[in-house]
């Protein structure tokens, strides 16, 4: 899934994600670096609605690339 399409889907599900953009980029690229300050002050429901689609899309992309690598070998 292309990045711009992913952000459109997240915004459709959770509303504008402007303040969450740095967090969502961390979820997509390096989730292990997320700390308490990254999520401080964010509404739990909005957080789940925004983070889960990004996390699932990132995991699906990694899974797809792994299968392509296996098939190419």
C-alpha cells in the first residue's frame, strides 16, 4: 500500500492525524522506539484507531516482501 493511501485511510478512520504524524511514522518505521512521551496526552480511542491500521499495514508490507524474497530465491 502506498504511503499517501495509508494516511488517507487512517484519517478516514480516526480523523485528522496531524498531531499524531510523528508517532504514526514511528509505528510504521521503528515501533520499538516509541516511548511514553510519544503518546502522552493522546486520547486512547483515537490512538488505537490511528495506530492499528498503520501497524497492520506495516506488518503486511513486511510479510509481502518476505514472501516475494522467498519466491525469488
